[in-house]
């Protein structure tokens, strides 16, 4: 098969918080159509790495390139506009608005304008366009039936899917998901996995931080393991699963 497009290059990325090196010269790459897992014990530096990639935190050193363009130091909304979209470890939603409204609104919030001002000035054409796109993305991931439910009434699994629909509205090439399976029931994890496989099939790339080893093993093309801010090892799921280094990091043996 032809070589896949290099989408994201994380090159010796480093983040220090005072004396603490939270991310210590970490490098890895993501190609188009890959699902990459970023795993490691609590405090390993996974979320910080995410925040460095998506522009939420400034780099101490190193570089992040997205589609061949250096994005380190660019504001997160500009990086988002280039085709990178993310979700957060905790679901962000307005509980007494519908799923559709939450997704449509989220797109608008992501455009970076002042929320209330933006809502008040939203013209009819733009409003229509936002809701049409939100509906399209909810249908795409199989949530068409739940569009008019109140977001607060959804179980955690569908709430996470709602967040993914919201992230999809900006038409990203790369989706960053921070612990999307945390707290989900087995069936919900399966549904989430199915959605992510479908997106990969459609050519999208996904980087997911995950604590749940089993979920990551069954889904990803490649896994990057972090511990104490450094990259321990990178490889295909089977290689990672068999690695004594990884076992030691997780089980302390
Ligand atoms: P993970 O997501 O793998 O659990 P984090 O990236 O959240 O790990 O954290 C890595 C380390 O950096 C931890 O020791 C954490 O306490 C520290 N850390 C994270 N964010 C900050 C911050 N804003 N200020 C100071 N220390 C931080
Ligand atoms: Mg984290």
C-alpha cells in the first residue's frame, strides 16, 4: 500500500512546571487513518502532552507539526481551524439543553468568539448551518434518535459520543480524545469503539489517551506508553501487551 500521509509530528516535546518535568522530550508521529493510543499510569504526562499538541499549553521546548506546518506556540483555536479537534477528560455540556443544541452550540464556542455575544448576534443563516451540521454529525455516529433529548438525561456513554459529534463539526483530520472510555459500561465502550473504527474507516486519525488497557488493545493501530513524563516504548498492541517494561510500569513488578 502507498505510504500514508504524515499528519502529526511530535518532536522532542517538553513541558516543565517549575522544577517538575511533566513531559520530557517526547516524540511520535501519527499518519492519516491511524488510531494511536497514549497510555501510562496516572501522572505520566498524557493530558499535558495532549494540551501541548492542541495548543492549550505553551511548549517549554520541542516542536509540534501538523500537516507539515509548525503549530507549537499557535493559539488552540488556530490549531483547531487547521483540522485538529479535541475533547476533554470531563464532559462539558449544558444539561438542560438538547443534545442537538449542545452540539450546534459547541461548534460555535469552538470558533473562539465571545459566547453570549456570539449567540445574540447569530444570524438565521448561520444558525441554520450550525444546526444542520450538528444534525449531520449526530446522524453520522448513530445518535440521530437522541437529538432532542436533554443532554443531562443521557447516560455517560452517549454523553461522550455527543462530545465526539461536537468535535466532528469542525471537520477535523485528527481527533484528540482524553480518556473517552473512563467510567463507561462494557456496552458503552463497545459502542464508542465502533464509532472510532467507523471514523478511521472514513480516513480520520484519532489520538486517544486511555487508562483502560483492554479498550486500547482492541482498537488502536499503535500505542505510545508514557511513564514519569518520558516515552517508555511505542509499538503495535501485541508488542506492547507482551512488553515486560510496560508490565513493570503498570504493575510495579
Ligand atoms: P496524566 O494525564 O498522564 O495523568 P498529567 O499530564 O495530567 O498526567 O500530569 C503530569 C504531571 O504534571 C503530574 O505530576 C501533574 O501533577 C503535573 N501537572 C499537570 N498539570 C500541571 C500544572 N498546570 N501545573 C503544575 N503541575 C502540573
Ligand atoms: Mg490525564
